[in-house]
C-alpha cells in the first residue's frame, strides 16, 4: 500500500514542469560545467582582457596619434570597441557548446525528455547571457583600471550596457544556428578564425577614416561599428564621426541591426534545432 | 521506484504504414511503409544492417524526428500529436552514449531526474540507487570523461531509467563494447524486462536479438523482410541445416550437385573447411538420403551435424532470395 502511495506522490511531482523551470535547470548545468572546468571558464572570460592589453599597450601608442580626439588615452576610444568585440567572441562559446551537445547525443537525450524544446534553447540563452554580463563587467573594471572612464552619467552607461547585451542576444541565435548546422569541430574552428577579420574590419579598434576608402566603407557598414559608435556616444567617449548617415544614426542602427539579425537567425536556429538529425 | 504515468490503451508500440524519406541520402536509412506492433512487457528486436532504417524508426518513435506518413503510437499516445505524453513514458538509450563528459556520473543522473520533474530529494535518492545498481557508486563523483566505454554505457542506461519508462528504446546498445561490457548491458536489459518495462531494441548482431528479444522484426533497406519469434524465423526458412564436413574439398561440388534432391534451399559451400551446409525440410529423411549418397560415392565424412539455422542464415535467406515478397514471410511467421 505504501508503495502505491509513493508512486502517487512522484506522479504529482512529475506534472509540475514549466519551460522556465526546465530552462533554469539547464542553465545550472552550465554553471556545473564552469565549476568543473574553471580553466576554460576563466580563459574565456579573460581572453578579451588580453586583447585589451594587446591593443592598448602594444598598438595604442601608434593608433592614438597626436591629432586624434583620444591622443594620449587610446583606452577612451578602445574600450567600447573591446566591449563590442567581446559580444562577438561570445558567439564562439555558444556555438562550441551547442555543437558539442548535438554531436554527443546529449541534445537528443534532452529532447526525448518531457520538457519543451524551448527550454533547451532558453537554458543555453540564459547561461550565455550571464556569462557575457560577467565578461563585460570584468572588462569595464579592467578599462577603469587602465584609465578608461565614462562621462555621461549612470543612465548613459546603463543604456550602453543594454545595447551591448542586445548585440550579444542577437549573436546568440547565430551561434545556435551555426552550432547545430555545423558538420563538426572543423566548421566550428573556421568560425573561430572568421570572428577576427569580422571584428577588425570595423571601427572597433581604428577609425575607418584612416583606411583606404573602399575598406573604410566596409568597416563603416559593419553592424559591430554601429554598436561601438553608439556605446561610445552613450559612455561619452570620443568616437568616430565622419558626418555620414552611418555615424549620425549609430544609435538607431545599433538597435536595428541586432533586431534584424535576431529576426533572421532565431527562426533559423529554432528550425535547425527541431530538424536535428532529420 | 519512480513510475511513469499510466500508459494509454493498446499495445506498447503500434506503428502503421510509417514512411520516412531523406531527400539528401537516397541510399537508405529511410522507411517504406513500416508496420510494427510490440506488446507490453516484451522485448522486441529490430534487426538489420546499417542503413536498414532501425535508428530512423527509433528517432520517430521517440519524437526526435517526424515521419512523412503513417501513424505511430507509443504507450498509447500518438508520437506526432501527443509528443509530450509519449516523452513522459519513454526512455532512450541512443547510439552514442549521450552522457555529459564534463559532469560527474552523479550530476548526470541528478540533472535527468530534475528534468523529469522529480523533487531534488527524490532525484538524489534515485541517482544513488541507480549508481549502486549499475556498480558506479565508486565512480559517482568522478567526471565521466575518465569512464571506460562500458561504464559510460551503463551510466547512459541508468540515465534512461531515472524514471522507470513504460517503453525503453535501446539503439544498438553494445556496438563498440567488449564482451564484458556487452554482458553487463544484456544483464541490465533482462532485469528491466523482469520489472515490466517494454523494450524496443535495435541491433546489427543477430546473436544479440536471439539472446534478448521475444520477437524480432528484420529490416532491410527500410522494409520488413521477416518477423516472428527467433524460433519461428528459424523455422520459416526450411527448418534445419545439415553440415557435412568432407576429408577432401574436391568432393564438395559433386556432393552438392547430388544433394540438390533433398535440399530445401540454397546450399553453402565452404571450401576452406571442406564443409557443405544444406538447408533441409525433413531432417530424418535428409539424413538418410545423405548417408546413402555418401555410401554410393564412397566418401567417409569427418563430421555430420544436424542443427537449427542461425539467425545469420535466416537473415541472409530473407534478404538475398529475390522474388520472395516480404509479406509471405510475415504471414508465415505471424501466429
């Protein structure tokens, strides 16, 4: 008799699953991963810090020439670019994790459980956004220590933070899409290489005005340039303004680009995920 | 034990006219009008070579893939329209051991328990129970990364059993395992069946199907080529086999020609061992005929054996005999 009663208890427990609750469980799985692999977690977090030093200390003197707005303190120009770059690099961790889970059959196991498919994607989403918030805070502290500051009040800084997170959110879908559809680690490695030229070919590190005309034009239309310009504006940092529409409307573009990217890639990602394995 | 919610009415698995085509891989792995019925509490073996459609079937039945046509019900629920109800009642052990390398064995089971909506305490209790049952208690706190192939498989199986499923799908459970690991997995599956779980097992190994399955469905290129109990399938193709080993392989051809009179199917000539294998319908008569023949030719055989066919031979017969519609064997094998 008691055995049957126990069964009944367990039955009621099984009924109470919400997509959000399940997503949070999968987010916590990612926390367990971080704790189990502190090395990989910290390397991912500190890599943009390394890039900050590389550009700031190594190239900074040459880039921040005497007739720039940021002569003598390249970090004022650089940090918003680094923040934007970190959002792009976050795409790699999303993609790698999604690809590994799909390849190992872990995703299939999750999909065979009584949870909604949304929960698996949402769990990944929450974990990656938390990771990016941590990374961004770390970078801002690094920037402040190196002489970067914002001069537009807390509201401006918060808005800039939000814009960066919006970009990260849109790239999340790109990461999930590529991670699910990529054939294997080789394709993932290709994307890991590709993020470099994509981040360089922008105004993140260097003013496009210093580039050959055609190259500067490409750098200016890069969606990353919009986010970097807009955050510079919001932080009150010296920025890029060539008087063109692209720089005038950087803020609008920094909102529209991520929304457009999300609108294209979120359905693609969900579709690819549903189709996993045919 | 944590029981799944009660199943719906009908057999554990009921598949009718299931179709699936992969436009990008025309060379197989699809399904052509599959019918399949698995009664509750039995082990059903889905047997066939690579590309026969075994995994496709499992993926459709576990709601991972959608069929192009036909219907499939698992534990009484439609896989297309009631996926969630199906998923509450099934366990899946896929081809790759789907365990999280980075986590410990115990963390893996805890996560699955929580995702099955057990309370934290119940998930912990269940995880420890399963670790013990699969002899993984000592490795429970270690990362799965360092586990052996057999240990990973056992953990994988444990993960599928966190909530004792009504129907357990096991896709090629012992591929890549050593004999020791294979025996462990077989023992675990047998034990499960004792507790009332229905198992649908896919395998390339006829021995495995013979060992574990109550009934077998043989697939080839997405079609059913035979079904029944292992015994029925063995009888379905000409009853017994006579193996006669000669002292000289040169005599094989002459003997084979003469044996045509009482052979019930295609004979197998093995030059290397100088053995002729003859499928026969009536073993006593065939034995008498063979003895007479050997006497006439003055051959003194090294060995004569009468035996049941292996499932390998059944499979070869069913797939190689052209012009023999699959439906015939279906009907013959069905009770």
